[in-house]
């Protein structure tokens, strides 16, 4: 039973990390090169879409990691799982304090109502997102190592 939990947790978390990596290194660079207002509209739509699903995914992943840590407390790799969970908690805190406020503004912007500094705000979001992705990749690597 623990093996199934470990695999499910790693897959669910890994797919989330892949989505966040894709946002940082695939989608945002594409959106940033679109002409005129298309990129900003794409960012707003992505903010609405992912802003609805990512909280569930983050909390669900955190719950799975917590259950794995408790269920496998006396197993090899428990320390890796706990450390991964701590990194995931850090990314949730970063998200709530640094990224979500920018995203909540961004998802309401249109070419008619966006602030003059909208690009600066999006660049700030990108920088925080890169840091979050780095922490998520580290946490994923720890979970993968705990499986081995």
C-alpha cells in the first residue's frame, strides 16, 4: 500500500512540476513574443485558468506528501520526503505571498484597463516563478530519491 502511495504522490506532484516548468520555460516565452495585446490577453487567460486549478493541485500534492511522510516514517527515505514536504510548504507560502497577488491583478487586465507598469509586474511574477520552479524541482528530486 505504501508503494502505491509513493508512486501516486510522485506522479501527481511530478505532473504539477512539469506544468509549472512549462509555464516558465515554454508558455511565457511564447506569450511574451506574441504581437500587440495578444500576449497580455494570453497571460490573463492563463492566470484565470491555472489560478483555478493550481491551488487544488498544490494542496492535494502537499496532502499526499504528508500522508507519505507519516505512513513511511520508519522507512528509508523518510527524511527526504519530509524535506520535500518542507520545500513544497515554502512554495505554497511563496505563491500566496508573492505570486497570487500579482496573478489576481493580471487575470483581470485587458488592454483597456491594465496599469502602465503591467510588464514590470509580469516580470516580477516571472522571477518569483523561476524561484518557485527551482524549489519544486528540488522537492521532486527528493521524492524520486526517496523511491529509490
